């Protein structure tokens, strides 16, 4: 082979190797530039020495405003129901414990959450409701045992001790009745919705409320008072009052709560 061809060929090989090296370095520089751009544009979480890059799906999820508002209301009703239950009120010829009004609002709230956010979320709300319920019971026991101030009016002291000093059977009956009846309400309401569709909200709310309140009355009256005195008349009166109030009050209240919830979510979408 002529010498000039060898020289030309060798030069071509050198040029090719230089070009390949430039391509590799260019690719590396491009990758480094891309990585740097991603690091600048991607949120970074520092965990010790490790750096974790977060994607948009890793951002904290916001709770719907309707669920936030209804959950706060629900917790308040759980706590006040036991206090209201210390008073017997007259509804025509029937005498019922005033806690029924708070429990009906618990039914309304849980049904509204099931309508807006589904059965699993409503069941979780009922389960979390045990936290304020049990906490309020423990605080009642603690405050009942604490000595009163010498300046406290004796009449007020006697009244508050009566309110706070319920028997263990009343507390147990309230806890069992709350858990079973509210879970039952959500279950019936959701199954009727799955069967009948999204319509007939008033009918689903009424049926679920009536059936759950019948169970609530059976559990609470039996656990709290069976063997203490005859419970037949009290059981019948409470059951009749709760059924009537559930049929009259719960459907329109559920409509109102669901409407307010949808408006809240529309004004503050996720």
C-alpha cells in the first residue's frame, strides 16, 4: 500500500476516534445538564445524607372542605350526646332522653359523608369518633374525682357530680349503641344507594336512620337498665320517639348537609 494512503487512512482513524470521544462527552454533558435541570425543577426532600426527589404525585393531599367541616361537627356531637342524655324531655305523651337529638345528627352526618365521599370514608369517620367519645368519658371520670373548690355553690356541685357520675353500664351501653348503630346506618344507606342508584336520597336516609335507631335503642336500654327496673315501657317509648323523629327530621337534614358539603367543595376544589 502506498505511504500516502496509509497516512490518510491513519488520519481518518484518528478523526473518527476524536469524533466518537466528542459524541460520548457531548452525551455525558447533555445528561448532566438534564439531571441538573430536573434537580432544579423537582422538589427535594432531605433525609439525613440522602436526597429524595419528589414528583407531583408525592405532594401532600388536601382533605375536601366538606369532609373537614363535617368531621369537626361529628366530633362535637359525639361528645355532647352523653351530656344531653342526662335530661329527660317530654315529646307529647312520650318521655325520651335528650341525647337522641345529638345521635340523630350523628346519623345525618355519617349518611352525608357516605353520600359525598363513599362508604369507606364514612366508616372511617365513625371509627375515629371513638377517640373523642372515649376521651370525654375519661375526662368525665377524672373531673368527677377531683375535689371541688370551697367557693363552689353546693347546688351546682351536686348537679355536675350527677351529670359526670354515670354508671359503667350507661357508659358501656352508650359506646356499644354508638358503634353498632352508626356503622349499621352507613351500611344500610350505602347498600340502598348501590341498589337504587344516586336518587331517592330522602328514602335511603329515612330507612337507614329508622332501622339504625331501633337497634340503638335496643342496645342502650338493655345494657344500661335491664335488671334495674322494668324496661318495656321505656324501650317502647324511646323506640317510637326515635322512629318518628328519624322519619321526620333526618331526610331534610341530610339534603341540607349534602347541599352544604357540595357547595363547600365547589368553592374550594382540590
